[in-house]
């Protein structure tokens, strides 16, 4: 079993085995990971997470519950909010994120949803489903 931690946050430690390739997966953000998925036209989302953010912690629990769920497509890339200015420069696009707990959902390069502070499981699921 592969095990990794996103940005050293113990609560985001994920188990890599057993998830369907068609079900939602969670990974640490990398520019290459985003580019590869967008180029392939896949559903990919960015979650701007800060370990000190209570809303982010609530979102994390919900996102973790979707991991491996075949009804939720794509990959959720977790972005360290505290380092996001450098990350945004690497994206070479003008993605303005003004607060932690921001979720941006893409289908390929097309932005399908953007929200901040959502914690309701149904609302978060609907946001992720917007990439279908």
C-alpha cells in the first residue's frame, strides 16, 4: 500500500490502494499533475487548503469521504494555501484565490465551478460533479 502525506498534514494522509481509477482520487498539487490532467480533458479540482483553517479541516473530511467513490469523478489536487502565490505563478494563468477553503473545478482547461467556504457534503459533491 502506498501512503503519503500532503504538505505534512497528518489528517491528509491517504491510502493509495483500492481506489478505482474512475473514482475520485486526492493528491498533493503539482504543476505537472494539473497540466497532465487538463491536457487529457479530465475532471480535476484544486482545493486551497491551510492546516490552520477550520473550514479547510471540515472540507477535508468531506473530500476524504469521496475518495474512491465512483460517483465522484476526477482528481482533487490539494494546494497549500500559504504557498499559493508561488503556485499561481507556476500555473501561468490568472487564477485569483483570495481565501483558503477555495475550490476550483475544471473539465480539461475549462473552469466549471469556483466557491469558497463550502462544507456541506451535498454542495461539495455537486461542485465536483460540475466537471462531468
